[in-house]
């Protein structure tokens, strides 16, 4: 059994924080997305603002931003980063709310975990605020859609699940 490729495991398989002291700071960006699937009537109530817990999407946006900034407190091997930009967008569709997050930083390591954490917490906030009306909701498809900066270069997922590398 080998730990090759697992940057957070040492030669003995023990967890460790990756040493990034020798890396130069570069612009890092990551986009993550997920969706909260729900009944059409719940989506309509969200869109109309008639759910008693007002401002669901704005509360979810603030929760996601706060979560991105605190990612290193939640994930024990994640480096604390100074984030320069966090954007969270919602698209209300017929039977779900899509969430897209973009996070940027000039630092020594990527911001994928911050984008994923923001998306997850925004989705959980929507779930929490709507669960009394729609207990059948689910959170689906959380993943990194695009990233740039760092050693692995820039890439994005395609519609069919492939990866396209591109120059920044």
C-alpha cells in the first residue's frame, strides 16, 4: 500500500499539514457548485418570499461567506487563508435552488476547500430554513467546477464530467 499522491499523509500514513513555506504566492481561484432539490411549491415560496423565515437566500449567502472564511477551523489539515473575494450566486429553478460559489486569494495554496465549504454551508442553511415546509429536500452534486492557480494549472469540468485544462 502506498501513500503516493496523498499530500496530507506522510510516508508512514500519518496525517500532516502540507509544507507550503517554499511556494510563491499566486492568484488562486476556485468555483464550486451544488443544488438543493425541493418541491416546486417550496421553490415558488422561496422565489415569492412567502416562507416565514424571510430572506432565506441572503441568509444562506452570509452563512456561506462566513463558512469560507472559517474553513481551516473546520478541516484540521486545511491552511488558514486570507480570502480576497467570495461570491455566492443562487439560481431558483423549477425543483431546486442551484448554488455557485467563487473564491479567490493570492496565497501559496488553493481555495477549493473554501469554495466547497461555502457551497455546503449555504445549501445547509437553505435546508435548515425550509425543512419545516419540505422535509424531502436533498443536497446534491457538491463539487469543484473550475480552478486556476498553482501547480496543477487551470481546469474546469465539462458537461459530461470530463476535465478541460486551459491557460489563464
